[in-house]
C-alpha cells in the first residue's frame, strides 16, 4: 500500500486544515463539488474542510438509505444548519433495499451498497448538479483493512483498481485518507465542529446494514434500529470507543407467558480502542447488561435473547458484517 499514514503525533491540525482547504479549492477551481455527509465523524470533518474551501460552491447531501438510526437524517441536517451549512436529504431507501434483496453474503451486500451509493444515487446527483467532484470521508484504516482483505469498506475504490471517473462519471476527493480516527477528531475540533459531532462513536458507511447478519430487509433493519436506540441511550455516558447492536440470522428458542417463543437474538458489542486496529470489550457492569437485555427483549418485537461479545479484536472485528 503506497499511501502513508500521517500519525497523531506528527499532525499539526491547523496546518493540515490550511493545506487541505487550499488543495480542495485548487482542485475544484471555479466549479462546484458534491459532498457525501453521513453524519459520522469522518464525513462531518470533510464537510467542514470543504465548506471552508468552497462556501456556497459545496453541495452537501445526506443519503437516507433507509438504513440509518432513528431520526438521524433530520438531526444531522439541523446540526449543520447551526453551522451555516445547508444539507439536503435524499430519500433513497427503496433503491438500497432493492439492491440488497436476497443477498446474505457480507461482501455481496457491501458491493450492492457501493454500486447503489456511487452509481445510482450520487451518479444522478453529480450529473444533475454539473459537479465533477465528490468529497467523502475515507480514512487510513478503511484503506488498510480493505487492501489487507480483512473487510471491504464500501468507500474504497481506487485502491482496488476502480476508476470512479470512468465507472461513475466523477472524481472522488478524500482529504482525510492519511489519518486515523484520533487524528480526524483532532482536526474536527480545530475546524470548529461541536464535540457532539467530532466525538461521536464511529458508525459504519453501510449503516445498520453492517449490523444485520443475513438478508437486509426493512423489517430486520427496524428491529436493529430499536435495539441500537436502546443501547446508545444506556451507554451514552461511557467513554467507550464504539458500541453497537447486531441482529443475528438464526432464530433461537425462548419462552414467554409459559409458552415457547421461537425468536431472534441480538448481540451487543462495546469496545475500548484508540484507532480501531485492535480493541478490547468494555467491562460493562452486569447490572447494566441485565437492564439492556430486559429492555431489548421487551421493546424489540420477536427478540428472545441478548448476548454480549467478550472477544478481543483480533480475532474478532468491531463490526460483525
């Protein structure tokens, strides 16, 4: 891998911002650029860099894939409105669920999301806007894990030999590709982002599709969405690097009201990590885990079992899919 990491120790956030703002302005010139904002730390920081460089010549879009957390699209739009940045929400759930229909293999699902995102959704947006560039929040770990064959990240293209301009009709700019998450958070702070944005726990590009084992359907996403809301509320005060709920594919035997209830299983994960390269499960108090299990089995229809992952990364990974 030819890309070289800019480590946290070597990073001067102010100089990095100045350099990237100048690069973006120089590359885009007098034209406009489209920005892919997911609400995660990486894309939020890219949005700030691009806004500083381009102002009104930046068109920011939040793609509501139908795979997002509860209320996420509107919340992100409001947060960036407070910063003077207009974000347009694009409802694309139908396209994503159609692309995912019948697919159970993790790599096939990631490929489906990639094609839908870049070709069907952003391909149309870029063409209609007249832009030649798409800005996105690819980071160094995304590239590293994809090139190593650990996990294909949906936003990795050129490193796999895919020419975005040839395949989709536009060039992709990745201002943060040299940085890992801790360094990106430092840049985010220096750009003026609120801590509620630059300190957010990581969230995968494929969104809740990365937390559904097996076929991704609106019904199954709705289940993991509720479990995610419960988990995030109860663990919001922790200092954990990341926490997530995963819906398993196989059903398991449970019991309700004295009768057999053949239902679903939710797996919870909570991680201590600096850079996502390695991670250790958070030692959550047993009482907290009991509260989570009670709430999830009560509020998520069909769930009869809640488990907690205690395996380090490696050999586990932070996300399940």
